[in-house]
C-alpha cells in the first residue's frame, strides 16, 4: 500500500507533509457516513454510534518516559521559545526542561482552584469520602453528544444528502484564556446542523455551538452556554470569571472540568469513559497502553502522534476521555482498527496533541493546523547509498587522522536525503535536493527517518515537528557536498493541493452554461470510488494528482464534475471527471480564478482546454449566451446560486 506522509516505509520517497492514504481497515469513527480521508478501508468504522451503523470504533495508545531533547546542543532560539512554554498558561507547571507539546514532559493542567479542595462545591455531608467524591465528579464531567448531520453531496455540490443522526461522547474541560468548553471528536460534529449535549443523570439536552474544529487531529471544542454561561466582563481584564457562576441551581464548573495529565508509560492502566452503543448510561472500560507512535488519523489523513490501547472501544465512544489512575485525561478516544485478525486495538489522541490543539485555538481564536517541514525524503538504510553520499560510518574509517587501528574510532553519520522541497515550505531556498538532514534542533535523525523518543522508543521525525507552532524556527544540521553545515528556517502548516476536507463548509462550485466545475478533493474522489477495485481512467488520472505539491497558496485542481444538459451545450453532455487546464488560453489556478476569467472574458466564444496538456479535450461555448443559459439551467435544477466559493480564511 502506498502512502504519502511522514516516513511511511512503504515508499522510497516519503512526503513529510502529505498524508492522504488511510491504512487498511482504519476509519474515523463517523457513524453517519464514509470517513473523510483517502483510501477508505473496507472494514473500518467510526466510534460515534448511529442507528444505521453499529461498527467498531477506535481508541487509545500510550507511552512512557521521553527522550531529553534539551541537551547542550540546542540553539538559543530553541531555548528562548521553550522557556516561554505554554501559555495555556498559569495552570501549567513551567520548567525549562518541560514542553507540553512534546510528550517528553507533559505537565498536568488542572482547573484553577484556590484551596485545591476536591470537595469544593459539593456537600460535605453526602456520605462520600474524597476518593468517591473525585470519582463522581470525574464521571459527571463526561457528557453524551447528539448530532444531526447534514452532509453535502460532493458530486452534486449544491445539494445535501439525507440528514442523519449520531451519538458520541465528550467531556468538560477548563481552557485558560478560553473558558469552560466540551471537547469531542471532529467527526462527531462534522457538518452538524444541530448539536446537543446531555450530562450524566440529566434528562435535558443542551444546545451546543461548535466553536473550533481540528480535522487533522480529529478534535472539536463545543460551547454550551446554558450549562456554562460566559463569565461576566469585569474591570479586571485578566479575570475570566469562569469558575464562579451566581446560580443556585448550578454547581461550580470546577467540579466538572477534568484535568489534563501526562502521557502514560507503556503498560499503564487506563480507563475509557463514554456512551458507546449497547446502552444509554455512562460506560467504563479498562485497558493498558500498548504503544505510542505516529499514526494516520483517518478523519483527514494527517499523521500525528497517537496512543494505542487494548480497551474495548465501540461506536459512541468517540470523543470520550481516557483517564489514568489519578483520573487525569491522558487522551481522547477517536478511532479503532476493525479487522477480523485483530482484536482490542483502539487509538487515542494523546494529551500532547490535545494541548497543541487548545493552544492553537487560544493563540489565533481558531484552529490553524500542525506544522510540517514541507519536504520529500529518501531513507538511507542502504550502505552503498551512504557511501555514495560520502557519509561517515564506513568500515575502518578514521576520524582522528592517526591511521592506527588500535586508536581508530568510527563516526557514524545518519539521516535522510532531501529529494524535493515543496514550493510553500519555509525550507524553500535553504534546503536543496541531495542534502542529507542529520539532526533537527540537536535531535539526531536515523537512517529510517526516526528520532529518539523515550527510553527504548523511537518515533518519526514528524512527531517532533508537529509539536511546534507556526513561525517557530528549527536549526537543521545538513550534510552537503561532503561538508556538515547548519541552516535555519521557520516551520508552518503545509496545505495540500487536493484537500482532505472543506472545514465543514459546502464544496465549492462554478456553473457556466451547464458545465459544473468543482475543486478536486478527497471526499470527491471517495464519492467517485477512487479507492475501490474499479474506477474510470479519468478518476485514475485525478487520483494521481493527490500527492502533487501546492505551488501557490490558493491553487486548486479545477474539475468538470458533470454537464447539465441544455440545447446550448449539446454534444458535451457526456463529459465528466476531467481536469480543466486553461480558459481562453489562460492557465486556470482555482475556481475563483475561473469565475473571474469568465466574468472578464470578451468576444463571442469561450474556450476550455482539459487535461492531458497535449491532446486533451477542447470545448467551445457561446459567451454571449452564457448568462441566460446559466440562469435557465439553475432554475430548471432548483440551484440557488450559480457559484459558491471557499472561505479562504480556513
């Protein structure tokens, strides 16, 4: 199976930024529809439960002590950035050697509490001891999420599919600088027209507003004003007032907000809390942390750090917290492996990724994404390949110049070979093809593209890079033309030419004389059966564009989805799934660009040139009739707008 994302060993050249192929039998736990990620495995499933689909879901993994990357070799810029640490802020125990986004040292985030009394806001005469009280508060913080989904039809982009409903899980979190929120999975509320939450033991459902969605990490934040009213704005700008609510019927929100804990070591026991299928009440299942490594997140095809656990995960567990023995949240259940030969394999979004998502939202008031280097690389596991590049580590190679075999030492240089730098990467003009990356921020890189993580554990380089934020500078040790040099450049999220999602927006389209143009996307290809056993030559060509790099921000692959028949376009009605290259001899960069070219065109005719570049289909339409024909077609097919474009802020 071919995959294009951080260091997947299935390919000689790996793209560090793109991840568009889902591993076999892995699916996001979306109860309502196919997962929004490339190759949809036939036996995969979602963990939100739906009346129509009861399939296995995905849950958690874990890890242990992490590798100390803050060695003496780190740059002053890295030390400065890490010294400021995580402004999720006052509630994090700051240490210079602590980084909440790199699991080596994720500290606990607890809701602010002046006297640190677990029983605050609870009746001391309730007959429970402190442990029982803490357990009850933890269970009370887990909510059931109800969603009504109104998915678009990516082949008929102005229409919606039949609406569906699902249930999943969530939990209450106090986010400094943001307030009391409910966290769940992105796929649990995807294209949700109505989202509600219900507390444990309560018969009332409360409307929720989807405030932030991170499809890459499959996380979402919900605001529930009826449960957790916004704090009153006082004179003190630093006072968020989030913990005190003057309502005799409302318990202090501190009672319900769960703390975030560190990543657990392997074999640590964890519990999965949620509302899976098979009943209506809260369910608790136990398991152990099996492994922590980079995994494909099926929701958007991104490759991030994930925990694997052996606890039972069922539809409906999606978005539920995974807690350790101290009842701290160490992850969020999100997907599972559903295969006949595999049992009790669930995946969890680890707390380090959760913290990164929350900090992203806190900084920018919306989710921006995870950073990547934006390069394609080859591994250097072949000895002949390393000798060709004149890397150290050959037999009998002396590094002290003495030539004495008794005192001779061997220096072994390892790394990965840069094959391509993507145009939108911060490394453009700094890294070159045939450069060998030996280390990043003082972290040595292996020939297999992995770095030390915790004792006895290694992860892909992406595990570290995705812990950084947009604009962070990385110091890279490079082997170039027989010399070791140091270079630096900023990292940032790298967008794909073919997006894996539209951030819960309807798919874009432009209609011109019955020609329906849309932007190529993974959901479009899935709807065309691009990863099934049989597909057309046109779809095969479009599938080959999935891994092409984005040359300029805003570029899109414009595709003719179909032709709505009209007397003005007779002879073209059987055209579909073809890539538009030019309009009136001008290269088409995006749907928005095509719309501008059509509106600004003059003359009697409009010409459309389709792929392939040499010998592709040529279509000619009457420009003077275009407006009238488009209105007639839209009226006949009940199309409200002749064009809908993407919101470029997403």
